[in-house]
């Protein structure tokens, strides 16, 4: 499920897009934000559906070999290990995966068989696949170990798959690493003889509220919070601060002043990390210094009201 850090990334992207467009339609941009988060869940499901598409290819390949349409002198045409893989079977039996609602204009593997064929070809030529097929009577742990290895070595870093996803939904560029980690955690914790359940998108309703409120508080107060930043950078002209740096600091101020349950240290650390990933080389140090000054100033003026112990 999506975490607070990735929610912040989504809010940053939507806020940045709104600032560049000079749009004042907050409702429309919030709808885009929530839609982008929903698309992340679709990407998560598509990775499982890709495994099922590969299972289907393997079944067809195996059946053809039994009918002598293709040579039967290699392990790929003899082994039923992948067809009977207990982990993939759990995905195949999952009503949540099978019945996941995909709209007509959304990505599905039935309409993109060419990318499935590419991954299938790579799978056939991979050492881990051949090694797995060579096992006699693989256990659940053997099946699980193979699926994790296949995911980590052939799916997660796959350039063809990345290019395809990025061409489908531009926001998936930043979502791919997060989703791959999410799926790895699912696979790692999978137990034998248990039904597979898809994770929900949000851990709880508060996370969705956090996304909406952070976005609205950031955009509605942008100019006011921007002035707070200028007061803490006397040696910098406003136009010397990058747009991303300024946005990240405004978002941090929004958290300082509007989210009483989030410790200021957590907020600062989160935006320093985002700066490392999305801004210039020295941005994290600059942002850290400005936010530290702002916390002191807001605390002294009682603008920050946090609840609970150790929240400052």
C-alpha cells in the first residue's frame, strides 16, 4: 500500500504541474492527484497479471510441445514446474486479481501481447528459469524462491517493461521502484496454503485525507508560505531558488502548521530526502537550513501546535 513518502511525491508532482500551468482549478487538479494514486494501484496489479500472462504462455508452449508442434528435447518442453508453481497458482486463484476492474482505456495485457512475448522470450533464455525447471518435485519454498528471483532479476529491472509502462502512464516513471518493492514484500511474506489477497491502496482513510489536505493547504497558502521562506534566505533572491526547492519547502511549512500529529523532525527529514531525489545536488542542505530556521521561528511565535510527546 502507498506510504506517506510516496503520497508526498504525488502531491509534489500535482502541485508542480498546477504551478506550471497557472491553473486555479483546485478541484480538477485534486482529481488528477487522486487519479494518479489510483493508477499506482493498477500498476501493482498489472505486475501480478503479467505473471499470469506468462503462465498462460507457458501452458500454451507446453501443450504445443506435447502435440509435437515444437521439438521436445529440452527441459522447457518437459518440465511442468512453472505451470504447477504454487505461488503463481495462488495468484491465478485470487478472485481479487482475476476480477480487478480495468477500464477499457486502461492498460491490460490482452491488448499488449507484444510486451508479454518479449518478457516470455527473456524468461525462456534465463538461467534462473532453466535451473528452476530442472528441479524435481519443487517445494513451496522452491516455487517462492524462483518467483522472487524472477521478479527481482527479470521483471523489476527490465528496461523493456519500464519503457512500456512509462509510455502508458507518465507518472508510472516514479512509481515503478515503489511498486516493485511493494510486490517483493508481498512475495517475501507469502505463506503456503493461504489465499492471496491484494493489498489495498491506502493503509487507512487518514492517508487519503492526508494527500488531499496536504495538496490543498500547499496550493491555497502558497504565496503566504513563500514569503516565510524569503524571510529566511536574506542573501538569496527569490528567483534564485529553484521551483522544486521552493515547492518542497512550502509543502514542509504546510505540514508544520496544519498537521499536528506529524513531528517536525519527520517532516524535515522527508523533504530533505525528496530534495535529494528530485532537485539539485546542494538542495537538501539548503532546504534543511531553511526549515530548521522556520521551525525555531514558528515555535517561538506559537504557530506550530503539535500534539503528543516528542513531536517538535
